[in-house]
C-alpha cells in the first residue's frame, strides 16, 4: 500500500515558499486564463482546500496572491510597453477596461494611465 504525499514546498523559517511558488505559477496561468484556485491546486496535485490551508499557514489567501501577481504584471506591462489599457485588461482576463482600472486603482492608489505616466522610463 503506497501513500501519496502532496509535493508542496515546505515552509522554512522566515520564508513563504508556497506563496513564492504560487506567484511563479500564476504569472503563467493568469496569461492563459486558467488561474482558478482549483486549477492551481491541481498543478500541485492537492485539493483546493489543501492549497487554501497551506496559504493560510503562510498568512495569505489565494485571492491576495492572485491580485498581487496581476498588479505586478500590469505594472510591468504599463512601464515597458505601449499596449492600450484595454489590451492590458484583456491580457489580465478582465472582461472590461473599467474593471481593470478599478482594480488597479485599488492596488496602487492611481489609475493605470497616471501610474504609466509617472513610471515611464524609470524601469530598465
């Protein structure tokens, strides 16, 4: 009789390995429009509830990590490309440009246009 152990990264003192690994995964999956918790959990061969439990142990939620990754991607694309806000919203799987703008303002305190203007040329 064999037992199946989830192959999740093990926490080490002062680190959040699952959160870090999930961020890497979401950077790819968000672009592919497959970023549900169930999909992410299946990539780690665990249940959605187990994924939630591991994230909770690290003081995070799936939604928090997903939103942080969306914000990172949005900021990178805003700073380094000339894509329109509608195109960026589409890349991040927002149904409408306005939904992306509201989310971005919630994350950064600025509209995407204002953020782009103030950060253009500041990144390498």
